[in-house]
C-alpha cells in the first residue's frame, strides 16, 4: 500500500489504512510490486470519502493473468524476430512484444503449451506462427517467468 508506509495486505487481500480524512476525498493506492506474476490488478488506485468514524471497504478488482514467460524465438532461417513485433494468442489478444534478440515477454498464457502469432507489419510475409511448450514449474508458476525456445514459421 502506498498510503501507509510499511502497510501490507494479508493473504486474503485485506488491510487497514489508518488516518483517512473524514468528509474528504482520500486516495488509496496499491503498489503491485510484490504481487505474483499471475495476478493482474484492473486498477491500482481508488478514491473514498468516509464519514467520521466510518470503516470503508475498498475493492481492487483482479484477474488471473495466466502464466508469464520469456520465449526466445527465431525464424526458420535462424534469425531473431523483428524488434517490436507483437505476439497474439489464439483468440487474437495481444500477449507480448518482441524485445532484443528475438525474446518475447508474454503474459496471459492460459496453457503450458499452445500457439502464438507474431506480426510486424500488414503484409503476408510479415507474420509467422510459433508453437510453444513451457516447462512444468510446479508451485513456482506465479513466482518466476518460464523460459522456452520456439521457431516461428
């Protein structure tokens, strides 16, 4: 929590924020720094105007962001994908961008194996498909990025 130094959420997402000003608009912010990789906050800030002595419940909506991974992708000719190319899942949702060296940082993978499409332009020669298979991470799925190699054809 950004509002109170050292304030932490419990495992159920509850916290008590002291010193809110009654009858005034108070901004409550959550720092997502220590959240697991598979949790996505829809918003990190809420505003409340409590009455004097009130206890106010503030809800921060979350979503299951799926698994996060770093995919090292090359073309069939062994070259890295173009920097800035966008990666899409089977539903056409953007899940990542190609970074340096053909690495794609992807979020929102709902399965440990599947297919993605990379696009870097409108032409037919500016797209390719890649199949990925992530290693089994056990209980560490939410704590670290999975790493895998793939070839885009």
